[in-house]
C-alpha cells in the first residue's frame, strides 16, 4: 500500500471520528435552536475537522519519531563528535541491523561506555539503547565515514 493511501486512510478515520463526535454534536445543538442550519456551516465544520485530523495524524507520527528531549539530543551530538570513525561505522551498522554479536566486532566495549549501546541480558548481543536509537539514526543517516574502516 502506498504511503499516500496510508496517510489518506489515517486522516479519513480521524476526520470521521471528529465529525461524528464533538463537531456533530455541536451542529446538532445549533440545529435545535435554529430552524435551518445553513449548508456552509456543515462545509466549514467538515473543513475544520479535516484540518484537525491532518494535524493529529502528523503529530502522532512526529511523536513516534521524536521521542527524545533536546538535552538528550545535544548530549548525543557531543559524544558522537568525539568518537573515532570506526565506532561511528559500528553505530551506523547497528542502526541498520538492530543487533550485533559480541564476537563479531571490535570497539563494542568502548561504545558501551557511551550509553549508545546496551548489552542483551540473555544473548551475547548488543543493541542500540532505545533512548538513543532515533537520535543516532538521524545523526548517522547522511554521515559518510571512511569506506576502508570496517568493524
């Protein structure tokens, strides 16, 4: 399913909920005091609800992808700037693969000190710390490291 279809369906669901909720009750209430509610009032309310639905859909996605505060982001920028390229390559690989085995890479123990990675309690694996996963994904998305550096 295309992203546009998903977006339109999400807005439609929220818009219908808005129209059948408070907005519908408001128009029904006005209709009890006024003989005939003009057609433009329904159009105006429908447009307002569609705008609110679009905002609510955008806000849900924004909050899902920006679940950190500015202090955490600033801390990640400072720590990442001090790391050698080999460690940045490893972090970028973790952003892609989500997990790495302890025995397959060098430098993971040093990264553990940054709080960017966390050791699995059961398996011999490391994962990105959920608090930093989105931030590192953003910071390392366009980072171009030395292609010869491999972990």
